[in-house]
């Protein structure tokens, strides 16, 4: 998985037992790596800058090669029966969505079938193409309590898992921008890719008016399903109030506002909340979520999936479900028609 934060590549190895919706998946290992020389071009594409076809092709080749290397590192001495790769999203504006990756490079490296274009079938069936992880979250994290699985990535999305064993009771949606805004502020004010563990945000005291203004901005639109290109709220950093705020105050206010929105949303249909994604390392953000939620908050690591590996593990589960002929998105989540749904695209070694 490579997310909209553009902060690297994560690969997870899972061991699947059973078939279809009866499968269980156990985490085995995780590896991470950089986007390499592809990062600059991918960021330009994601922000709408003009990029030449030659540069795009070179970035896709580099990204795919780096992804194959990270996946191989995660496997170690194991061999893969199949693999799934999401691809780097550079545009998501349903019905248009563009994920860059050459799955053939990965199939050649791993010598196994590789699933890709994971949103395309849902989009073709009239859905938003997102969120795509709820059914995989159900495979990995379902239990006898209502759980909210919160992904603190470039955007925040939440899967609400029922206490029942019926996948029809799963709900989920995108909530608001998350790391994209936090990281943009860090790049602007600190000159670093991100505020590691939220240390500078921890040093500041949130400005109540500033946080309230951002909460109002993040909750103003009705995002029933998916967020994407144009929803990053990066222009908010150019507002006079944000520009006038001292760095630590700004970073603290951002974390507080995002945490309030996420925590309040997560608590609506959950007895406990599980955090994952890079934002789960951001202490002020997590504190704000915990305060707003008023429910027990922990991480997916407590159920055996490291926070860095959860999304990649979900991608692997989705590939396994598609391999077994199970539609991988939920009409109640993405808005797609009930059936039929086109499967993922597969690259398979032959000969």
C-alpha cells in the first residue's frame, strides 16, 4: 500500500485459512520503504501540476520496482501464493480515480498472481470506489463488541464493525483530511516531511478559535462516502488566522481539530475504537480523539496487526477475497449497485 500521504510503501504478509467470507487472516510480517525518485513526480501529479508522459512513465516504473522490493523484503524466506497492490492514488474524483502501478513488474518479481485496480469494479458499478477496506477490516478485526477501525492516513476513514457475524451490518465512510493537512503544515513551518510523533504539536497550546474554525471547515460538507482530490483543505493554511498563529500553536490546533472530528465520528456506533495508520503515532492527535470519543481507544497492534501494516494487510485480504469470487466493496458503504461487480485486474505469470 502507498497512501495519499506519499510518505512511503508498506507491505504486509498474511496467512489465509478458509475460503471467501469464512476466511481468517493471520499477520506474519511487515516491511516498509521509500517511494524513491518517484516521489516528486507523484506529488506533482497529486497536486495537479503539469508532468510529462516520460516523467510519469519513469515514476511508475520506479514506484513499481520499489514496491516489488519492499514486498520481497516482507516475504523474506516465504513465497507468495498471490499478492495485492493498491497503487498510488494521484486523483480520486468519482467516477474518475487514478492509481499508478505496474503490477506486471511485481508479478515478475514475486512469481505469483498480483491483483490491482481495486477500485475500478466498484466505480464501474456506480460506486464511489471508496472506502474499500471495510470488508477486509471485518475479516481481520471482527469480534463480539462493536468496533470502529480508524485509519489515520492522508485522509481519515472509519469502518464500523458490528458485534454480529453478518457483514451486511458493516458501515464505513471517509471522515476528513488527516495527515495530508498535518504534513503540509510541517513542511511549511518546520521544513520536514512530518511532525514526528507530534512533538512540536505537543509543545504548543491549541488556540480554541483556530481549532473551532477548522472543525467547522471539516464538518461543513456532507461527505457521505469518499473524499479525494480537492478535499485536502490545504488552502486553510493560507488563511490569515493560520498564518498569524505561532508554529507550535498552529500544529497543536490542527491536531486538536482533526482529533475532535474523528473522535466524535468514531464514537457514534462503537463500543471501542482501534487506531491505525501513521497518524496513530501522533500523540496530540490521539489524545484529542480519545477526549472527543469518550470510548476506549487503542490500536490495531493490540489485535496483532501493527498500525503501519493494517492498510497493507487489508489490501492482501481484499486480493484473497477477489480471488475467491467475493465482491470486495459493500453497497451500503460505497453506494454501488448490488450486482454485478467486476473483479479486480490480475497479472498472472504464465509458461
